[in-house]
C-alpha cells in the first residue's frame, strides 16, 4: 500500500455520511487531502512588490486581500502591475475558477475568480489554489467548503498552542476535503449559491439605506446654523463597572460596553432606553440601548433633560464627531467635561426625524433577516458536507 493510499484509509476510517442529502443521491462519500486535489502557490518573499510597483493604472491586475468582496474579487479596487512582474512567476498568474485564500493579516478570507477580463497576478499574503482535475472536483463546491469555518478550525487545531498567526501551506495541504460525485457537488453548490445571493441582496439593501441615512445626517449638519452645548440640554455620567467574570451568559439583561453588547447579566441598572457613547478604549461609538439593560463604565450615558425626545437627541448626536474629543495619552478616553462642551445642531423639522426612525426600523428588520439567513447557511454548511 502506498503512502497516499495509507493516508486516505486513515482519513476515511471514521467517515460519516452527511446528515442532510438530496434524495436522488445514494452514493458513498470519501475524504481526500487538499494537496491531492489542487496545486497551491503564493508570491515568494524575494519577489515582493515595492509600493511604487503597485500601479493605479495598467493592463494587468494585482490582486490583494483588500480586493476580496462577498466571495469574489472587486476588480474596481485592484491595483495594477507591470508585464515584467506578471511574467516573473507563472505559478501565481490567475484565471477563472482559481480560488484565493488570504494567509496573512485577516486569515482565511476566501474568494473565487469570476469574470476575469484582463491578465492578473497576486500580491503577497495570498494562496492561489487551482484544481488539478475538474472531472473530480467542482470549483464552486471547493470554494464553498474552503469558505466555511472548517479550514480555520482545522488550522487552529494543528497549530502549536492553537493560535494562528499565519496560514501555513504545510497545514492546509493536509486539510481533508469530503468528496462525492460531481452531480451532487453541483447540487450543493447551486443550493448554497441561492443563499449567498439572498445574503448579498439583503446586505446591499442595508448598505443603500445606511448611505441614504448618512446623507440626511450630513445635510442636517451642513444646513443648520444654530448650535447648543450638550451640557445645556443633557446630563452625562458613567455607571459603575462590573468585571467580566461577573457576567452570566444565561443572564436576562444585556451588558453594554464602549462598542455595543459585551455580555449578559442577572440585573439591569437602566430601566429605559439610554443613549451611550464609548468613552474608554474604543471611543466615540454612539448607541441607543435596549430597555432594561446594564451599562458598564466604559460607556458614558447621555440623558436628555426635561422632555427632550430621546430619539430626536440620538439622531442629532450622530451629526457630530465624538472621536475628536478623544484624549490619547495612555488609554484613549473621552471625559464627561468634554462631552458637556460639545456643540450639537438643533433642528425643528419633525418630518426629518420621523424619516430617520423609519429608516432605522427598516435597517433593523433587514439586519435581522440577514442574521437568520446567515444562521441558515451555517446550518446547511455543517450538515450538507459532513
């Protein structure tokens, strides 16, 4: 028995059929290591590109990790490279159906090459994965499996100390890929592609609404001539901090920190919605909390005086930049006194704020829908493959 045959036998010793299958398929599955299915290459160190070699215009794309978007390459953001640099390494020249994985920085981002209209090559920090036999593996199937959490989980388990700082080729070549016949692979791809389309569609709608909202807030700031100090219309204070070890993951009430919900607790310290701004560490983030929540000391509560509507104030505060108040000596922080001195615009047009409330309501509804679709895809990724 050859070494490859021994490896395959070991891989498939405890193999289990997927929990969910399309009813027309009854064939058996098996595992194969990634290295037996693909060739893997990346830009070698001595061929690294200098900044002045990454061109703003040209005929040959230079793909970097920042060009990855929703599993594809956004060629509009790509830099360009010279013909000499392109020809320097044929192993990283790209074509349609190549799969790319980031190996440094933000690890494990995955994209598949589609609609490539020009020559293209890779910058540093990315693996190019090319299938050896297209009669054995469908590119979309392999992309979906590599884009799932399985690869990083595998890399974490095989890393020394369990910490991944770099995605090593010696690790990923041993990554086991579950295989079935091409027809079933394609069926799985088509099904997951429909979920991806829904995710992308909802995400785009959220982005459009957020940009529309940003435009409204910008117009409020530009067209308004009357400003007032925040301390004249609001009280500000920092609640008492509870340590993270006191959190209870099964607690009933959310705990807010400088940048959103950071845990759960058994008691709340604010019965009604509150406006908070991150004031220590991650500073400047503005949020409207849920009712009955616990606010920690890394967030400053901005409480309107008198009968000032909290939603009205919340939108006014989004027209100003709290990050300009940050004191950066030691731990970044925003002090209570600086917040009180901050000037905010006052606007009396009620229709504008009603529109902003409706926009936020739509954004929240779409975000919930996005979350449900994401969880649905995770469920099928877990059950369609293994």
